[in-house]
C-alpha cells in the first residue's frame, strides 16, 4: 500500500513537478493493475436479521444469499455513526464524521469539494456512476454520471434529479426504477473500454416500508415471535428509557402501518396521504384492495395495550419483509445482467446497508444507538477472479474501510488522511496480526427525531463502553460474550473497574487518533 505526501517546504515549481510525476506514476500503476470493476449496492436500514445468509428465522433472500455463497460474509461489520447521511459520508470519504464534517441529517450539508473515493478512482482512470439515494443535502461530485432521488425519495412514481438539474418523475416502483437506471448506465452509457465503479443506492428499506403492489399479499400467513426483550424496561439505561422509537408508543398506525381512514386524524395523516397520493389509479386500486379489509378489521377490534403493541409488531414485520423482497429480486437482476455480459470474473460486487435496524429488539424500530442491532451492518462481497477467499471473515471492519478497499483494488494510492483500512488483505485470505482490536463510534443527532441522546463509545471483541453526553452524563458497559443483547449495564460494578479503566484509555487513544474534538476527559472523570 503506497501513501504519497508532498513535502510542504518544496518550492511551488518543485511541488508542481513532483505532483506531475506522482500523477504519471499513479496512472502507470493503474495501467499495470487488473481493471476490476466495482458494483456497490447499498440499501437503507437493512439489518442482518432480515437476510437469510445471516439469519434464517424470518425470510428468504435467495439473491443476496448468492453473493454470500459465491464470495465472503463479514460477521463483524459495523458503522461509525448509525444514521443515513453521516454513514454515507463515512463511506465516501473513508473518514469518521468528525473528519468529514457531516454529523447528522438535520443540520449538515456535505462538502462536495472534499476528497472522496470516487474522485480518486476517476484519477486512476475509472468511470464512476451513482444511481438512487444520495441524502447528503448537496449535489454529487466525483461522478461521471449520476441520477438521484430528492431527499428520501418516494416508493411510488418517484422523482429523480438528473445531472442537467432537471427533476423528472418516473412511473413505477422505486426499487425497480433504480435498478433499471443502473443497468441502463452499464448497458448504454459507459465506455466499455474503461473499468467502472457503479454505486446503486436504494431507498428501500426505509420507513414507511411501502411494498410493490405485486408483493402486497406476501407473508400475511406468518406470525413472528416477539424478541425476548420486546418488553425491555431499560433498567440501568437512562438514554434507552428516553428514546422515542418504541413500536408500542411511537410507531404510527397511519403513517407507518397504513391504517388510514378519512374520519381518523393523526399528526402524520397529511404526510401519509402525500405518499399514497403519488400512486396512479392502477396502483391505488391494488393498494386499497389489499389494505381496506385490514383497516376495517383493525378499527373494529379496537386493540389496546399489549394486544395493540403486538399487532403493530406483526404488521411492521410484514411490511418490512415485503419491501426486502423487491430489493432481493432486483439484486438478482443486477447479478444476472453481470453474468449475461461476462462481467462477473472482473467485478467486485458489494452489498451492504447504511446501518442496521431494530426489528422489535428492545421494543424498537429505527437505529441510532451504538447497541449491536444498529451499529452492525450486513456486508457481503462476491470477489473477482484471482481472489480465492470464500466463507466468513471474522475480523472487525467498519464502513470507513470501504474507500481504501476500493482504491487498493483499483491500484490507486490511498491518501494518508483516510482513516479506514483496506480490506483487501482479508479478501486475499490473510489474517494480519496488527488488525484493529477496537472500533470507535460517535452519534451526534440530538435533539431530533426519535430523541436518541448523543453518545460515543468503543467496541472490542468482548466489551462495549458507551458514554451518553450533552444533556446527560451516563456510562454503560456491556460484556457482549455474557450479554449479547445488551440488557445488563455493568458500569459502576466494582469487579469491572479494571475493564472500564482499560477501555477508557483505549477510547481516548481512538479519539485522539481520529482527532475527534468531543472527547472523554480523564480529569473530569476523576472529579
């Protein structure tokens, strides 16, 4: 791995000459390197629990399983900030939020002038393209072609923003349309003489989980077991008790679960009507045919308390799974296209999500917390010819690692300021002795939707230490080996003081390494 840095004491002329030589060197290096294509498929809010290559309890995802079966499955894959926009910024830059400056979805605009891996791939001779969800509040840079949905996008008949700064509406279901556009770019718009990197970013499986009409009737015969901690009382966890992402209390029966009737008023009624208002007559007829009997039954039953909470959980699970079904089908379309065109042998195919998600664990939906279900993200890869690694990769990896991985695969230099590490050695079957032993996490978006407190923390193979701060000062410690569902906060127990001391020392090292200005203070901790 080569990292190039110019000596700033050089004269401008010398620096220009060195820069020219470095550029020539990079180009020569890229020309002598195998031209692997990269197809990076990322969804929104897709958790490993809802992929059968990770978890067979709920549903089958045969096309996602094809990627894992023909390649590798990362069993310890995590994000640096479990929120859509910040996670995407971490992926693009290979840096934590404190370095790329996109902290949250409510106050930030991504600085498109900064270094990103698509820009560095362009310099290495790659074509770059992005289709689908962007969600960074600025227009994409570093792409030869892009076509994005505004904001979150809409499931039915969505708008797309084009490079010409036009907004066009396309008829159909968004997951199908994003795939159509991605395949169209590969088939008709790219230069077949050059390697390419295509980012396919789906809206699915984001709230409020609206499935394609052809899948509306699926999974209605399934009854899902409640997670063991569905009725978590959050004892010893102040921040967990303060959230607003409870299935029982915060999952809206109209906006989220589609129980819309004209005579029922809720604060989210108008938003729900906007989404269904985009449907054409055929789509709306299929929608009403399916939902009207369920709506009528729901209001007749007048459920309360635990019965209502558990009914909401079942509807949530079904809607989520139906949305996953379309996603899995469309991943299959991309795999079939690459196979048909003879591109599989020289293409890295990556599937991941911008973070994990709660499927009733702790009684929740959504993400944000550093707890396992939301900090974890699925990551599977189908490797190009020449990479013989198959099966599980157990080293801890993070979404800041994607950028250096793609750069090394392309034969491009990895700049010094990228904070992630390349996964290529792992893809080659190596187990580096100096691989990271801990991960850093920082969530900033508070006060905001779902009211999850700001927090940072460290995760090792066995332990997780979290500090909730800002309007709260609360620590949590979990032994992931003995308590994988993170129900028992061990912080403050005398026997764990040596563990806490060591974790705090490592936490501060990571904060200094990543230059996070919000840091744990040992001096204050001793007060």
